[in-house]
């Protein structure tokens, strides 16, 4: 257990305690005053375990901060781990380093951990101003979220000046990051040249005003994101299928968010640029194929706009594989979990889930692609699987590689589409749930 340091501002400690909320805790320690105070406050709250992490990008600025980070951790008596995440100098260095930093830390976090970062009110104001200049909408102008996934940012209500004063009062051995005043970086130029001018012209509460605007816009954005989540997109291999009709009829503020959700899956969390979103919407409206970021394309296929790498040939069908209850299986680039329940579970509606009656699967079921002549028994008669996929808008090139569950020569289900009448759960007895896992 970490040693209580004592003397941290009660408001700061309360904010950190609310973020930790009894979880095991990882603090991103950068060697500066903000994260030093964050670690000191975290050492005073109730957490099952607490550890600090410094991510070394092998840059001049990060090498200079390692010693300070280790000294702060020793002072507060919290164990620290240094992670290697090299980043080569070049374009978009800040963004590349940030992505590498989060990846490195998340690799060592458990599902029960929360991660804390030392983002402040000043960081929030700078972020909003940068995104305003870039022409961002409400998603961007909402700024740095107080929480996202496992990450919490409890210092957003506090200024850097206040935290620096507190770090000095606690005699924490922090150092200043030279990159903070390096005018090669946009954020540094805003911090040293723009924000002081705005504060002089508009008053000392300017940063607080930016932060308050970000909070208001974030509330609006959350409502629009909830509406966008109502338009279901499908992942098939390395491509995302967006239904064309709702993309055209939805309000543009909702439709753009649907496009960005698809791009985040394909671009490692990055939601693409304005031109990418505009190109996807143009494909939906006109049917034209458009070139996007990183070699991706958007193309009209059946009832969908398909976003992903360009296809010259359809993907090859993987070999059939057993469907083991309690395990996982991969199909193309998608992973599915297979679980058994003693009753029909209440599930979120949508194409991620396929339910089967466990008692009806006499032989060991397998997962395979669609073969010529495959049919699915329905309540009256049967229907060709290829026709079922066509009705559900699956493009022709993807129908043969759509996964089905087969028991002998019979098709029990087309995953995410429909279950055969004979294989449907009966309301009593064990129920098998096949869930398509999605990235978060």
C-alpha cells in the first residue's frame, strides 16, 4: 500500500478519490508538476493497489523526465514502472506519441484497473482552442473527456498554476518538460503565445470559460452520439458495412457520427478527417466509390456503404472449425465468443448475438462459410441462405464468406442474421449464445 504523503489540497484529493472509486489504480506519471500532484493525491485515497507508470518514447524530452518521475515516485513511496514505447521524430509527433503512450499503458492494465492522467483546465482550454481553429464540431469542441473507457482525468477542474503551487508546497521533485515550450508543437505555441494574450484581453477567467463551454458541448454531443448508436453498423472481416438508407435520411449531425464510428474501428481509434466523412456520405448519396485515409475506400454494395481496404477479389473462405461452448473462434478478422446459459438471457438487440437451443444440437456443430445449395429451415418451409443474406443487404462478394453454424448437413443459424426454426431456443433448457465481439 502506498505511503500517505499528507497535505494535498482536499478538493484535489476528493476529485481523485471520486475517479478511483475503490479500483486498483495506475497513474500516468510524466515527471511534471501536474502528474506529481496526481500521484500524491492518489496515494491518499483508498485503492486496492496503486502504481505509477512512465512511458519512455526515447526522445530527448522524455529522457530528461525519467529521473524526475522516479524521484516523485520515491518521494510518495509508490512503485513505478518505465515502459518502452519508441516514437520516431517526424510529422504528427505529438499525436503518435500519445497513441503509443496509451497503448503501452493499456497493455499492462487489467479489466479492474482505472488509469489516471494529469490533464488540467489549461490543457482543456488549449485543446478547445486548437480544435476550434481546425473547424471541429461538437465532438471536438467537447475537449478532453473527464472519463473514457478505463481512463479518468480528475484534475480537469484545476489550473496548472494552482497545481504547480501545490507541488511546490509538497516539495515534490518535479521538473518542467522542455517540450511544453517547444514552438515546433502547436499546443506549445498556443500555451506560450496565444493563451497569455487572450487572458490579458479577456480576463483571468478565460481558461475557465473554455472549459465550461467544452462541458456544455460534450453534453450535447453525448445525446447525438446516442442517436448515432441507433444505426447499427456491421463488421465483416476488415470492412465496415453501414446501412445506406438511414445514413441518407438521418440528420447530418447524426450521420457524420455514424461515419466516424466506422472509421475509428478501421483507423486504430482515429475517426478520420472531414474529407473522409464527406466522402462516405457522398458514396451513400450517389453510389460513387471514394478514396479515404490510409488507402481505405468507401463503396456502395447492395444496401450498404462498405468502408475498408479496396477489394480486387472476394476474401477467401476460412476452413470450417468446431464451435466449442465456453470458447472463442475467429472468422476472417472477427472474433466470436460461445457461452451457455440455463435460460434465454436478456440481450441487447442487434446483429451481434445469435441464440441456439443447446438441446437441438445433437452433433458437434461447426462454423463454416456458405456453400451452394445451403438452405435454412424457417417456420414454413425453407429459404436459400444466399437469398436470406441478399434480403439482409449483405453484398454479393461477402455472401460466400458469411459464417453459418452447421450440424451435419443442416444449417442451424446464419450468424447475426437468423436462426433455423428447429434450432431456436424454446424458453426452457440451456441456451447457447454466440456473440460477435467488438473493439472498444
